[in-house]
């Protein structure tokens, strides 16, 4: 199988409590032994509560952080952060779209310069052809090319996110990382952005890693899903398989927490997740979810479960299976 991206046993531990000699006594286990693969045209949804390591994982893949250990392979080649030429080519292939387009777009720059910036840095388009390339990118995201002279505040929230998407496409990447791409946008514009992302994926044969707290967004967009808890993958597989046959007690609790509307129009939210996520510094012994798990057994407080394949397209890390 030819994978676009492969992470193997990826770890990122952040040092904390440094002493006088700059030596850390403790570490935040932000990403802890994460292995997964991305195939062409995959949309992989990544879910998990705040602090479980989703953004750190994204930043490791972007080459922003150096892994504590583990490897990242792109199109079969191992990524070496020390090799500047290798990294420049790699970084063109992977682009990120952030949660809040207002903060990720420079308010003093016109849309045309925001979109052109990566092409100028990487010298992929000459200035003579730049305006027509900017118009092409704006049209691709559903914005009229003649608006390229406007500033971020002249666009709506949804339009700003479209500009951020146009900018992320300017270097013809193969993988986009979308970190909560619609969570700061009004609900009316959200569906438009999600449909746009699907259309662009089909037209350009892209793959996405889609980080979202919103499981309905993940269900709508993704073909695969990764559920993370305290730096680890606890369940992963095909989205339909997981939504029809979720196994890990944490995944079940996350699903139950999706708000539903009852017959009288009231929004109901079941609080299936009790207690807080434990500290990522003092990792609990055994299963990391044991203090919050209703199915906890003796083995769960002594032995950490490993991620096991239950089916061709379904893996889970839990002693129940
Ligand atoms: N630069 C850093 N230095 C130290 N700790 C960090 C750093 N970045 C993240 N962390 C810690 O690593 C853990 C994972 O954080 P991360 O931001 O990846 O979580 P997340 O899943 O993206 O959360 P959210 O849903 O709130 O965005 C958290 O405990 C966080 O406090
Ligand atoms: S390993 Fe044990 S504590 Fe952890 S989720 Fe499974 S049953 Fe619950
Ligand atoms: Mg995050």
C-alpha cells in the first residue's frame, strides 16, 4: 500500500519545571506513541477532549515541533527536520488552516497579498502571473476575483476562512490540516465551507486531517476517525464502522455527549463523561481512562492497553477487547 503520510510511534514530551541547570524534572506527554497512516483522498477526523494532543500532533506533522521520538514518512520517505532542503519541499506539501481566520490573516494586507505570500516565499509563481493565479485561487473558493484588493475586515467570517483556504492551496499541497476550521464561523456559513472542502478534495485529489470537537462535522466529512485520549489513540478506523459499532468506553461517552433535539425542540446534552482529564504530566498507571471508566477492571489499573486490530478497518486500545 502506498501511503501519503505515515507516523510511527510519534511522541512529543514538553519539558516543564526546569531547574537552574535548565534540566527538566517533569514532562507533559502531549503526544505519546501515535502511529497512523493517511492514504490519498482520505479525510481523517481527529477527536478528543481539550488537551488530548490534537494540535501538537498537527504541529509535529507540519514540522513545527521536533518529535521527542518516532518518525514521520511522507510518500515513503522519512522526514528529517535537520535537512533544510528536504523540509522546504515537505512543507510545501502540507498546509494548515486554523480555527479563527481573523487572527491568521494579517489585517493590514489585502487579500491578494495574503494569498500571494506563500508563493512569493517559495518563488513558485512569478510576479507577472501572480494576479491571475490569485484570481484563480479566489474563484476556486467561491469568491469573485475582483475582491482581491479588499482587506480582511471587508469580508465575512465565512469568506475570511475561504481566503485562508485559498492561501493554503497556493502551493498545491497534497495534505491539508484543518484545526477546527468552522468552529468560529456562524452556523449558516459552516455547511458552505464543509461542502467547499469536500469539492476541493475531489477536484485536487487532496487528503485532509480534520481536527474537530464536533462529531457531527467529523461524521459528515470523514471516511476515517481517530479518537485520542491523553496523548494516545484509543480507537481508530472507518467512520461508518466506528459510528455503528463503537467499542471504547471513551468513544461511547463522547458520542453520547453530542447534543440532540427532542420532540419539543429542546436541546438535550447527556453528560456521559464524568470527572476531568487527568494531568498530562502525571500520567495514571494502567489505562489512562481508568478513573472515568464505568467498565474499569483490576487489570485496567495496572496494565496499559495497547491498540489492537479488531477488524480490518477498526482498532481499539481497551482490555475489554
Ligand atoms: N508548547 C507547549 N509547552 C508545554 N505544554 C504544551 C505545549 N503545547 C501544548 N502543551 C500541552 O500539551 C497537551 C496537549 O495540548 P494540545 O494543544 O495539543 O491539545 P488539543 O487536543 O489541541 O486541545 P484543544 O482541543 O484545547 O485545542 C496539553 O496538556 C497542553 O497543555
Ligand atoms: S482498559 Fe479498562 S479502564 Fe480503560 S477503557 Fe477499557 S475497560 Fe475502561
Ligand atoms: Mg488544539
